[in-house]
C-alpha cells in the first residue's frame, strides 16, 4: 500500500485545491515545482528555494544519469542527501530531453538509444532502465517513460507515438513494482487530438497510477491550442488523483491550467529568466537590463517580500546585472521563484474561498496595467 495520498479540499469550477501527502512532507496543490535540472536550482541554495514556498522540486533523469550518474548518487546516499533537499522530489523520465537534446537518437519498441550531448557517449533508456535510474536517485514521485513527439505532427504519427507510450507505460508500471512511500505517475499523450487523448487516458487508467500527467504540451503549439486541449484533457483523467501539466509555464499559462483542473506544474522559466534579467511581477514582465531602471531607487515590486524587493533597488539590480555579477542571478531568480509561489498561494486561497473567478480577473487586470511609471 502506498504511503502517498491525495486529498481534494475544495473546488471552484474545475479548479481544485488540496494536499498531496508523502513521507517527506505535504505538497499543497495547486503546486509549482522549481526545476533542479542537475541536482540544483541554478543560483539558489536549497534553503532559499524552500523559503520561497516550494514544497517539491523536480530533478532531471536524463541529465543526472549522464552526470554524475544515478549509480554515483545512489552510493552517496540518494538525491535528497546529495543536493541537501529534504522535501519531496519528482523526477521526469528522460523522454523529453532525449527528444530535444540528444544527438543521433534511435527509437525502437524496446526504447531509445542516443549519444550524450555532453561527450558523445552512447546510452540507452528503456522503460525498465528509466525506472531503475529513478529508483537509484530515490525520488518520491517517478514518471513513467514515454515518447514526446514535437508538434506540429500529423495525426498518424501522434497516434503511433501515443500507443508506443502506452505500451511503455505498462512496462514502466511492471518495472516500478511495489514501492511504499513512492508514487508512479502515468503520462497522457495524444497531441491536440481529443480522441487520441481519450484513448491514452483510458489506457493509463486501466493500468492504474498514483497520479496522471498531461504530456506533450508546451512544445510549440501556443497557449490557445494548449488551453483548448486542456479543456478536455484534464476531464479525461481520474478525478481522485493529482494531475500534472509538464513543462508549464508562464504565469498566465499556470493560472489558465489551474482553471482547467491541473494540480501540479513545473518550468525552468522563473530561474532561467532570472539569469537573463527578465523579472516577473504582478504588473507583468520587466527587463532589469533596460536603462530606465539605472537611476530608480524603488524596488521591483513594493508589495513583494522577497530579498530582492525588500533590500535592493532597481538601480542596484540593474547595475549588478549589467556588470555580470553573480548576485544578480541569485536575487532575480529568488524574486521570480517567490512570485510564482505567491501565485500558487493566491490561487489556493481563492479556490478554498470560492472566489477564484474574481482572483483571476484581478490577476489579469494587474498584469495588463503594466509596470510602474518611470521616474
């Protein structure tokens, strides 16, 4: 019997709030998972990530299996100890990175062989190997191994890919076995096609998973198409299990996904943007590199309680970014992650209070208003 449980506490329309409980701690949903690709959220200490309000991190199977290797992490006590993070960790299966990063990949019924983007060494991932790697890492939530075709693609190709992923889902389930305290999530595929998504959801439900992901979105199809798919895809998945939208996204993507019944999301955007000077705020997006900030003594957002906003001016943040100082990435990443977690906290409270529609209207209105006037 698994020790991981999901409890829905309230709904408002399709939006849900609740708790995904694990032996390493509770995950409040809707939840945003910062991405710790190579066993670190770039420019952040683990305790700083926790301070932003994150209940769970994502680790990347593809990157960790190549360097430092899952076997080494296992010998050193598992991923939690290795990276000094004692809360839950979800690991992806490696399928998306094989599609997007690996050179000379070869896809067969068995799995995928590819050359490392780091040193050209040859590797193979199968559903069984993906389960083995994620077990060595010791992650709390494991993703089944799937193939993620790039969109756009013709329906025949999408159908073939989805059915292969469903066969791999069964093999992942079989290889995962019985691991109390650890969860296995299935991944729905099918592109933007409602009938293929339904077929995928039915196959996954029959196999039986602890949670279900909507995969194969946020791969270039655009927000309107993604939302159109989520309008039906979420409803096709079991109501009593957590639903995870992989690789999403921008603040308005996240809010729209929650409105369509999604419980969990991850994205590199807040940390990657922090390193490039792009700052997300309740008033929209600003670029700290712009000259308009160089004499501005005001904070990025006077209502934000992160260290970048409470202790530093726009002028200082502009200066350290332009000077390529490391503190720039640290502070801007902290701010972005903090802002994303504030969005999640606001949605959880609004759903619980039955005021999510009004909360969404205020969220969009604030962002549409734009940044504060230049001094």
